[in-house]
C-alpha cells in the first residue's frame, strides 16, 4: 500500500483531488464512488476549482453513492446524499443522469440494495473509490466484523457510528441501520484512495496499518489492494510505525 503523509489536511485533499482529476482525464465515462462525511469535503472544493479552470470535466464520468442512513430521505440535512448534493453534485453541475443515488426511505431495502448493485455491474464495476476511515475503521457502513461482502448490504450500525453520527445532524436524529456498497465490492475497484486527517483519526490509522486483515478493523481489510493509496495528514499519521 502506498502511504502518503502531508503537512496539512488541505495538502492531503489537494493530493487526492489531483489524483482524481488525472484519473477522470484518463478514463472518461468511468464509475466513481465518493464517500460523504467531513474528510473529502475539501477534495470536492478543489475538484470544482479544477473544473472551473478547465483542468477536468467532472460530468464526463458517472457517480454511485457509497452509502445512506436508512430512514433518511435525500432532502434530509445530514443524509449522505444531501451532503454530496450540496458540496459536490449541485455545485459541480453534475447532471442527475450521471448519478446513482441511494433512497434511504425505500419501501424495500432488499430491492434498493439490488438496484444500486445492478448499476455498478452495468458499469463494469467501480473504477475509483474515494473512501474515508470511520472512527471505528468502518468503510462506508461496513462496520467491524462485516467482512468483505460483495454486492450491497444493510448493516446494523455500530455504537461508535451511531454516536459519531450526531456531528452530521442539526437536530437529534436516531440512526440504526445503514445501506452501503459492500467492502468486497469496493475492494474490486480498480483504484482506491483512502483518506484520514486529524489527530482524532491517529489511533484508527495506526490499527489500519499495523493490523492488516483484521476483521474488527474494516479499513485494514483493504490494505492489500493492488492499487490503494492511503493519504494522511501528519496528525492522522502521528501514531503508527512501519
Ligand atoms: C460516508 C461514509 C463514512 C465516512 C467515515 C468517515 O459516506 O461512508 O464511512 O467516510 O465515517 O467520516 P468523516 O469523514 O466524517 O470522518
């Protein structure tokens, strides 16, 4: 696994954005999967800036949502789709025909999981996944001990995830289950960019690197991917030893 450590979270985002824009320019019409959450927000801002300068056409590729909180609509502030829409899709002017979004208030989660999975298959799999590491190591909503499921999954959210979720919502919002692309399917991506920034991620980054293939640390299950880059700022990288 390539590990890149930069001075600041901005530098980490800049590196990620530059890799993504090069990828898009080399492979228009590819399928990208971006995590929502706080970590990639600056990546989105930089990508949009690169597009304004005509360095990349962000509408030349397709996007599939990584995950969604079950029970939250796409309009709910703090839902994964709303975060992606407000910070990326809408600002970047991505046509809705280029986006596969999750419906967290679907009547049948089983149909929803299959629908997103079929979209991925129809595109020949995910080409590039930009992922954040959760406080418990989760990837998407692949919680500890979920393993490497292929396809898409409905997962009972871990206590840590339920507690951390409060940062995304303005009003108290109970979340119990998540809908997510399975870690096995993510691991099939041609390229993975895994990101973590901030001192609060230092412990889980240490575990990710020092305990490869540990089922209790989902992020560690990706580290033997043939084309993965772990991008860290120096705070997130402050505790591990190689
Ligand atoms: C978000 C997602 C999550 C986050 C992870 C890190 O779509 O799937 O796995 O990437 O929880 O979240 P932040 O970046 O907010 O620390």
